[in-house]
C-alpha cells in the first residue's frame, strides 16, 4: 500500500490533483513489493533555490529534488521511502519553454523522482539509459509522450 503525504507550499496555480500524484507514484513504485510511504512537497522558487543550494550547491531552483530515506529498517517501524520536493513554478515554466503538456511534464517529474527514491540514477550513460527507458515505458502506459524525444 502507498501512503502519500502531499504538502503544498506554493501558491502556483494549475497544480495536479492529489489523486493524480497518487496515481503517478503508484505506477512508478509498483515494482516495489513492500509498502511505501513518501512525501511530496510542492514549493515556490525561493524554497527550491534554498534547497538546491543547500543540498547540491547549485544557485538555481531545480524542478525536482529527491531525498531517499536513509534509515535502517530495524530503526523505523514504517516503510519510509523518502521525500520529493518539486518546484511548481519551474515545472510550469519548463513545460511552456519545451512545448510539453503540463500534466505530462508533472507526471514525468513525479515518476523520475520516485525512481530516484528507488535507487535509479542517471549520472553514468548506462544508468541514464536504464532510467530513461523505464520512464518512457511508465509514461506511455499513462498515455503520455516520450519526455526525451526532443533530446535526441
């Protein structure tokens, strides 16, 4: 079972519904047989900038940050997977700039973040290929286009 804590700390309009976030997380996490608990926090650019600077030493607000729970199972009695922080204004701006459907872009970033919580990464080419292939597959199941089509 998935337990999702959705925190809205942004006044950005046109946000997906809690049901959409839940559905996207379920699709991304279904390969995990254990129960999962995660938080998605939607933030404005100021908080996004502060977190990206603090944790990645970058001077800009990024679209999604993933914070996997790094607690030994025996210390916690809940199936805590981790937290996603998504900067709503950045998501909206990227979708407009890239000519992408806003809902499809949200779905992509939630799935992307969830896969990071599961241990997927894209630092090396082979890792990126594996992660992007899975993202394409999951998004296609949801009826969304390939988010990397314009990158190739």
